[in-house]
C-alpha cells in the first residue's frame, strides 16, 4: 500500500487476531492487539487441525514451534454406533503436499500464536463502542479511554461486538447442536481419529500425545435448546451404549465442557475501515474442523491485501472477494454433513460403507488448493 495504515487495532487475541498480528508484523506494521479476557484464562479442550491449517501456520513461520506439540493424525475411521467400521479416510493422501493433520491442546496452539504475534497483547481490555468515520474509526474501551485507528479488525469471535457495533450483523444463529468436549488422561489406547456415528448424535476420539485423548461429541436438538445441567451425565446417557472404544473413554472422562454451536453468515464483512476476520465473519458448526484453518487463512490474505493494495478500501474488498468462496464452501459442506444426522442409520450406513471415503474427502476438495 502506498501509504500503509499506521494505526491498526485488532480486537480479540485468539486464533484469528494473533495470526493476523503476526502476518501484519511480517508485513512491517505494528498493530495494537486488545483482548477482553485476562491472561490467566487458558483455553481448554483440544483442537483438530486439518492440513490446510498447518499450511497456513507454515506460511506464518509457526510450523516449527508447533511440530513437537500434540499428535499427527494419519487416518479418520468412521464407525457405526456399535463400533463397526463404515469407512476410513487416509489423511496423508488427502492432504498430500499441503500439511499433516494434527490434534493438540488448544492452550498449546494459543501459546504458539501468542509468542508468534511478536508484540504486546493488551489483556483485560474490551472494545465497547465504535464511531466509524470516513478515514478513521474512533474506538471506546472498557476502561473509559478512546483512541483513533486507520484500520479496525474485529477478530472477536462468533458473538462479535465489533460486528454489531459496525452494523455488519447481529447475533449468531444457533444451529441446533450441543457440543461436549473433554481432554482425557488414562483412557484406552487410541492411535487414530475415531468417530462413531449414531442418529442425531456422534462422538469422536483422537490422540493428542503423552497418553491424552481429545473427546468431542455432539447431539442435534431443536435450535435454541439449552445445554444440559450436568453435561457429564448427559454424555454418558447419550453414548453409554456405543461400541468400543467409547465405554472406556467415558469411564475416563472427568470434566466436560459444553457449548451451543451457532453460525454467522453476513452480506458484507467490512464497513468503512472496519473489517471482520475468523468466526466474527463466518462461524460455522465445528463439523469439518475448519474454524482455525479459515481464521489463519483470513489473516494471511488480509495482511497480503493490506501490503499490496493501494488503499484500505481496495484491500478490504480484495480480502473479502478472495476469502468468500472458501468460507462459503465450508459453510455449505458443514450444513450438508449436518443434515445427514437426520437420515436413519439403516439408510446412511450402507451408503457410507460403499462411498463414505469419497464423500468425506470431497468435503475438503476446494481447500486443498492454495489460499
Ligand atoms: C465446540 C467447538 C469445537 C471446535 N473444534 C474445532 C476444531 O477441532 N478445529 C478447528 O479448526 N476449529 C474448531 N472450532 C472452531 C474454532 O474454535 C474457531 O473457528 C476459532 O476459535 C475461531 O477463532 P477466532 O479467533 O475467530 O475467534 P475466537 O476463538 O472466538 O476468539 C475471539 C476472541 O475475541 C475476544 N473478544 C470478544 N469480544 C471482545 C471485545 N469486545 N473486546 C476485546 N476482545 C474481545 C474473546 O475473548 C476471544 O479471545 C470449534 C468450535 C467449537 C465451538
């Protein structure tokens, strides 16, 4: 950009915000990053990163610090609820030349991104108001202070305040899915991503290294349903009758995090010099495990646009038009896959036995291509 934006504010220090901070720093800018939570809040549970997330981390120069963390996942095995194999996906083959797939504690990914951001993150700092102007945006913080910026980036997640304040969209829409997550130590030995599919419910277990397992389960319920009062009891009720290895995993589960999933679909991602990245712009249910990958790719593309386009307006337009086809693909495929929850296993399972591997690989086809 002829005149690079000097004052850049990134709101949110999670995957999208920290990755963008690094990408902009590599492009020679010095963004300010604010995060409403204190530094003592550590992300729980695990995360599964498919090959395109690892490619984006490599492009950010962060694959080195990531390599010793978690476990490389080479296969996905899809089983019926009794534990009989329906199909398998060879992930090394699917993501050949892109990146290996990895499962790791979320806190480890966060640490890598936080170190990589290469500058101070102002924790305990919440954005409360925006005045979007023609050239600059005035931002009000929770401590009563104000500052003006040439570019404001909402990396503040699916319930984004920036999205609301900039008039880009309202609340996220619940998709009718409740998700249970747990990190398990001392469970059975599991070496691959193993998913057991029931009707309107499923459970996935994968290794995260050092004997830890990441357990992820979901159930489809009418949109707006409240999470259960005791998620551990509900998890055991839902999956207690499932086949191997689920009973041994449930036996080892001690703590469960529960979340209601929702999605964000917007007609525009920017207004004036305010733009959204990551879940704030395009959250989906986590079915394809593409949330982090999309956030990381957003960061790379937005930084490239800021570096190469002649104005903020051109950079933001270029960013959105390059990113939309991929995020729309993820949203559409996620909805496709989630709709199959309503199909009875009697109809679904024969199809998955004969064509499951092809169907599941097809969901990632567009994402194999470079960003
Ligand atoms: C149950 C579940 C399981 C998932 N599993 C996977 C998976 O296995 N693989 C995968 O790739 N993705 C997964 N995802 C998706 C993934 O977690 C998200 O896509 C990813 O975290 C998006 O990152 P983000 O930085 O855009 O938003 P977030 O991670 O939501 O971060 C937003 C940040 O902004 C901060 N913030 C919010 N408001 C303000 C404010 N006003 N001022 C300052 N700071 C603010 C928040 O505190 C937070 O730190 C899952 C999601 C869910 C719900």
